[in-house]
């Protein structure tokens, strides 16, 4: 019985045990080898090799191999404290009780349980300082409570359990004792006990929701990071290892791996702050025979301004002005930007996006300095080319535009523009610095203060991205540099304008987004959106802000014009180069803000080809394609892509995708790859309906075009005809 209890204690009470954690990116890791993952029934390479590289930062060790036995020394089966030297003697956990023994061998019972309670034991969890230690009282499969004992005062502070929730002391972090919460085999999260006031509070662990985390936890040496693991015992068991920041109360990273093995127990251990071991016990085994070793990237140390801004952001989150968001007013956000180009950025906190939502601006000079509250709709403007900080507001027909500069840790007003013609009509006045001037003078002076490279600040990051924002700042190129790179990559055009449109993420990478437009006498026409990688400066064309296609800065910079009759003329450096054999339908020509011609490298030869949106169908847009021939140096008709008829999407793995739709139900998505100059299908998803219902076929093709049905699903509908799920009906 005692051995059983000790095993139970090791699950929940010990710092080296298995556990879980919480925001950020998920690294999908498959335990199968690359070759085996292509087969219908994966076979884990862990049964064949002593070490399997699952990803760049994770390896799987089969501990049954003799050469891997050395890793078992890092696994401690029962690392609870049995004996420890204190200030004037030692404490001992013996026979289920805890005693203090002085230097003369005299023993005093500190926590002694009734002799008849043979199933109840007291264990020492951790040493707090020279006088204090934390303990737990265990009875079979349940905790009866825990507490902190102070030898100096002989006081015993007891933490009582609540209904279906038990507390388990873990380790000390600063002035706090960190505890885990749970019940039986379920992990609920973390709590912290203030060792000065003995106030117990829960740590925010929203990441636990909708996942089954096991009662196993590991703590980093600095007590800033915990590791936990969750299990999904589906057809192929999947496990997620989560790194959680106790300091920020948010997820740092998640690692996901699958295994044909069903693991019933884990032991998690930080062997260093940059390496985590996950010992796994397979169902049916009596000992840990598998080890997942994860290399954790180093989190950079924060410098002075980073620490100050981090604290300022946390303080704001604790204030009444912090806003989590609603359908009407968007959440609080912030930006980090160098407003006076002195090398130390400023912090701009946006309260929300309401009209009255202002920005708080801070700078750092050996300490945090609060500057001003300005802006509206949660944004403040900045011109990179002249360093002007702009406070703009328009309300009830009264317009303000105030230009400021950050100088000597102060924001000084340079020019104050005011007009109320929207309120007073013809009787309205125009003022500069409280002096009335004419409208023409007003507009001329306003143009002098307005720069070219305008940036809207305040809403670049959410409060879930604090660490990311602070650490990535020094690696980010400026918006003006990104704009310059984009101009270099686009064909020259006298009528083109580019405006910064904010930051956006695609596939977990962050980009500056720019809108490209042309001005005409009666309208402004958007001709496209472009994305620039904030770190590398790589430029991309976008499709609906969801797909990125690299812009290639070739020696020949082509541009185009659509003629009034629907033809397309290609220009090189402003001179007519080639007229394409194409006729764009009038229905498309009538649409404004339509980017009808796209320069993209569809065959991955390093030269941009051309796609022309020729006409609109009932369910699809039809395209014509032209391949750039480096031998003739002209764009040639391209039947290989024309035969696909519709829009061709370029994928990151150098495949092409085509979506076609023939009805509200019937649709097909096909992936192709190049085999020389021919396209061959790789896979397809076909949705269709017949008298038996709606179906989806998942197909694969070999290099000869032979088709294999991999899976067939039937859609389940309710009485209203709405789809509620699918069922596998593969023949």
C-alpha cells in the first residue's frame, strides 16, 4: 500500500513530474519517420532505431537500447524529500509523519498522524527557506490537504481542499509558493501562495480549456516556465507538450506529436532551461522506455527599456482602462516604435478603437517616462520622413490636426491646425497656432507639415504578444525601408501610389501590408495589395490578403495597361514591349479596384509569368496564362495552364492548386506538380451529390495519372438540410 501511495504522490506532488502549459505557435511533430509517414498505416521508427529525429529541435530515444541507458539517470522515480538540514537541526519524513531532530538527536513530532490511520502519510514537497517547508497529507488516491510549516514560530499554515479540487505544493518562486490544482487524474492549473500574507490566488491558465492535461508538471530552473502534457487517445494517440510562462501567465510554445503507442504515464524534467525531457510509459510496460528530448530556444534577456515597458503593459492590464474587446469596441493593443530615431523605441498603448480611445505614449531614459495621451480611435499618426507625431481628431464638424515632436524626453507641439467649417459652414474659420488664416494658406501650410511616409501607431500588437513584441523589435526593418524595398521590386509607374495599411500575419509570419492605388480625376482605384516580411524585407504580391506570391526584382521590370477594348499591353521601362493575345470581358472592365493582370512565377524558373482574368462565369472566374520564354524574351501562350481554365494558386512546396465549382454543392480542389513542362495531378478533393446524399472523395495520383480513392465521406444533415458532420463511407 505504501508503495502505491508513493507512486501517487510522484504523479502530482513532485517538481520533476509530468504536467502542462499554455499561447503561441504549435509545432506539429510526427513520431513516424519521413518515409513511413507516407504509408497508410504508419509504423513508428522508435521500434527500429535507438534515436529518431522528429524535428530540428526534438528527438525520440528508445531507452531499451543499451546506448541510451545513460538517459535514465535523469529520471527520478520518487524525488520527494525524506530528510533535510534546517537552521538548528533537520526535518525527517518517516513512518508517514514529519519530525524535527536537533543536533543532539532529540526528536519532536511536527506533523504526526493518528496511529490507526495506516493509509495516511505526510510527505515533504519542498524547502522554502532555512525555517519553512511545504508538505502534503495523502490518503490512498486523494489529498487530505497541504500546508506550510514554520520552525521559527512553530506555526502550521494549512491549505484546505475544496470540493473536487486538491492543492499540491511544488516549488518556490520569489515570495510565492507555486502549487498545482487537480482532482484524481485531472489537472486544473496553478495557484500561488504569498509567503508573507499567506493569500492564495489562482494563476490564469485558460490554455487548459478543451484539452485533457495529465497531472504531470516540470519547472524550469529559474521557475519562470512550466511544462505540461495533454493526451488525446483517439485512433492515433496525440500528445501536446505546452510551455507556460508563470511570469506572464501565457503559453510560450506548444509541441505536438503523435505515436502509435498509448502512453499511460509521463515524467517531465527540465535538464536545463533549454532542454526538456519527457519520459513516456507505454501501456503494458512497467518502466519508462521512451524519451522525447526537446531543445527549447533561448529567450533573450530583456534590457532596460524592455523590462520597463513590460511592467508598464502589465500595469495597464491591471487598470480599469484595459479592454478585452466587444462587438463594438475592439480590444486594447500597443505598438513599439522609435519616434525620435535615437535608438531607444517608445511604447504606445492604445486603450480601444472608440472615437474617444486615446494612446498613452512612454519613453525610456534609465527609467520609464510617461509622455502624453493623444490620438483618437486608438491610433496616433507618425511621419517617418520628418519625425512628426500627429494627433488628429474630427468631431461634430470641428477638425484638429496637431503636429508634435519628441525632444528631450518631452512631446512638444510644433504646429496646431484647427478648422470648424464642418460645423459652421461658410462662417467657419481656419487657424494655425490660434491665428486665423485663409483656407488656401491653411492647406498650403498643412501640406508642408505632412510628410510622405505615414504610419498609424497603437495597434500593432495584442496584449497576448508582449514578449514577442519586446524581443523582435531590434530585428524588424522600418516601414519606410519596407516601402523602399517594395518600390524597387515593382515595375515603374508614374501614376502608382503606395500607402502603409498595417501589419498582418500569414502562416505565423508577420508582414507589413501596403495598398497600391492609382489616382484619377474622379476616383481612386486600388490595383493591388502587397506584403513585406518585417524581418527579411522579402516582398510579395497578395491575393485577397490570404495568399502570398514572391515579387522577383529582375533586371527587366514589366508593367501593364488594360486598353479600353479589353486588350493587355505589356510595357518595359515605360515603353510598349508586347501586346497579349487576350480580350477581357466588358463586365470585368466595368469593375473598379480590380487587379486583372498578375505577374507571378508559375513554373518556378525565376521569371515572372502572366495571368489575365478574362471573364466572369456563373461560379468561377476564367483566366488566360502566358509563359515568359527566356529564349525569345517574350510572353507565349500557355496551353498547359489555360487548360485548367480557372485561377491557379501557387503553393509554398512548388505545387499549384486549382479550385473549380459547378454548382452550390459540386466543387473540386486539385493539386498539381510540374514534370518537366507538363502538369500532373498530385491529389484532389471532389465534393458532389447524388440521390444518396452529398459526398467528398479524397483522391491521390501516381506519376502516371492513375487515381486512387483514399477516403470517402458522406455529409450528415439535419432536418433543415444544414450540414452537421461527416461519416466515413470509404468502400
